[in-house]
């Protein structure tokens, strides 16, 4: 674990809360609550391991298709988690950021998130990005529209032909952040589900069958070890 480098940016698809709840004879929201507890431990362990950016997929633009009860329940859990953990997150020097239009959430959730962002913005430690109402295609489309508008207004600062992929990255919600080195998805599903499509072009993927609420810091370290055993070539040889 010590010899190979720790990934700078880890992105996680926290999946399997519903199946965990079913396995335990509980309702889906109990699964999401257990998932929040798992997330709390992974945030801590990431910081201890020296991960600089941790991005978690908490709610996708497609998750609105679920029942109103489940959707509002998830958002209530966000408020609960932010309220109970914010002080410790702040003390640990973590910077909270939200990827996605969280202003579409209920007012109480927006307020809790605004508080978390404001409280931690002067911190200088690990970046903790919560992808909430996040969808990669919408993110890329928004960036393309911004680019088109700037080109039309003549405010690009360079000819359109000279716009680079790095420039385009700067228009995404992850502007200024390194791309994820490692993407982890739990629960045995092997797809991205509209997560960080542009940013994961050269990421390593680790899939585990463990359901998110059961994803322990030990399983997390095992995933990182799997990553560390990979050979990354970025198209070179
Ligand atoms: C992931 O768990 C959390 C969210 C998508 C909000 P799921 O709720 O998708 O759990 P499964 O996939 O139904 O088991
Ligand atoms: C992806 O999980 C989104 C989050 C974990 C927040 P889903 O459970 O929504 O994805 P699909 O439906 O299995 O692709
Ligand atoms: Mg799922």
C-alpha cells in the first residue's frame, strides 16, 4: 500500500442502498441512511490516506424518476448528514463542493448545502465533491453552450480553432480539478450511469460486488490496492 502512489482523485458511484435494504428487510430509505454512514467513513479514510479529491455520486439527474417519497427522503438525509457532520468536516480542513444544480432541491436541503459550502470554502485540505442532481451529459452540453455563446459574443480570447480539450475541461463542473485516477462502483453494476463521462477518459475502474452500505474502509483500501497494481499508459507504451 505504501509503495505505489495513492490516487489523487477518487470518484465513487455509491450504488446498492436499495438492495441492501431489501436484504435486511428494511425500506429503501433505511438503505440510504446506512449509505450515508458508509460515506462518512470513506470521507474520513480518504483524508487519512492522503486522497486530495473525493467525488461521490449521491443523486443523478435520472434519479428523479424514483418515487417522490424516496427522492425527498434522500434529500432529507442530505440535510441530516450535513448538519451532523459539518463541524467535523470543517475541523478536518475538508473543502465541500457540490457538482450539479442543487438549487433544484427542496429549500431546506439548499440551505444546508449552502452552509456547508460557505463554512468550508476557506479550508485547504481534501476536496470533497458531492455529485447531486448531477448528470454528465447535461454538464457537457452546458459547457458546449457556454463555448458557443462565448464564440458568438467574441469573448473567447482566442480563435475557436485553437480551443483545446484543457480549455473545455475548464468549462465543466470539475474545472480546476484533476481528472479522477480511480473510479469505484459498488453493488456489482458495471456502468457509469452518466457519471464523469469526460473526466474518466483515462481513469482506472474498480468494480466491487459489495453493496454501498457495506463498503468499509478496508474494502476501500482493497480497491485502492487493485488500482495500484494497474499499469497506466495514457496511450503511450
Ligand atoms: C444508490 O443506491 C443511491 C442512489 C442512487 C441515490 P440505489 O438506491 O441505486 O440502490 P439499488 O441500486 O436500488 O440497490
Ligand atoms: C447511479 O446509480 C447514481 C448514484 C449512485 C447516485 P443508479 O442506481 O441510479 O444507476 P442505474 O439506474 O443502476 O444505472
Ligand atoms: Mg442503484
